[in-house]
């Protein structure tokens, strides 16, 4: 018959072994999370490099993506989104036009109205953008935002003609930031509007093409900057 003291000693040894194994597993899991986080950052930096290359092609949009990303983050935070969700919508805002890398420069730079065929090509950029980021599984929500940032609440947008709440909320946030920055930036076909006139235009579109609640929060957040 085994001694109770000996059995107790064996249990203590086994407990210490299991405890050490558990601690080692925690260290390993932490290292894996850190590696995954570094890979995510490297991937997003590579995508941001593509976005920067796009802005080098199109001087009229230089700085546009950065501002849209910043304003999308501020709006998401003002709504009460978590830091993680605000990060996703900010990154999607930064990369929302990445699909324009596949649009020919003469179309991007055209100083005048686009033809029907040119407009068809231009309207393909949200789909191309979503396809570019699709391989990055961790950015799946961002890909959805990129695809739908030109959808409009009344169904007049593209590429899928979604209406109202069928449009992902993150895409509705990016849409408002995108429209505001477009209105307040010089473009080949028109001069920039003043901030006051752009606000009037956003309010006019609220509840029709743009989400009224998002417009309200966006404008409130902008006044706090």
C-alpha cells in the first residue's frame, strides 16, 4: 500500500508540472497574439502604401483618405463604439478609395464630366477595393465598409443599391466623412465649398442619401475639434 506522504509528494510534483505547463502556454499564447498583431500592422501598412501610391496618381485627392479615416474614427467614438471598432472604421476610411488604383489616370484626372463608360469604370472602385483587402481575414469588416461606402440611404448608390439600414453602419459613417471632405476639397470639375456651405449640403442630404443620425453626430464631433 502506497504511503499517504509519498502520494501527496507525487501530487505536489504533478501540480507543479501542470502549473509550469500552464504558465508556458500563457507565454506562448501571448507571443502568438503579439506576432499576429505585428502581422496585422504590417499588412495594413502595406495597404496604406497602396493608398499613398493612389494619392500620388491623383493630386486632387491628396490627404483625402487620411482625413476621411480621422473623421470616421471621431464619429465612431462619438457614437460610443469601442476602440477596436473605431479602429476598423478608421482603417476602412483610410483605405476606402484604394480600389481607384485600378482606375485609369485619364479617368481619375479628367477635367470635366465623365462619359457613361468612364463613370461605369469609376463606379467599380468600391468592389475592386474590397477585393484588394479581402485576403486579410482580420479585416473582413473593413472590406465590407470599403465595398459599401458609396451606397446611399435612398438606394441611389452603388455597387449594390442598398437602402437605409441594409447599408452597414460603418459604411454609413465613412460615406458622411467622404462626402464632407469631397465638398470641401478642390476637384478638377469644381472649386471647394466653404465649411459652412458643406454643412448646409450635408444637412440637405441627411435622411435622403446620407444617414441623418450619422450626419448629426459627425457635425457635432467636427464642432468639438
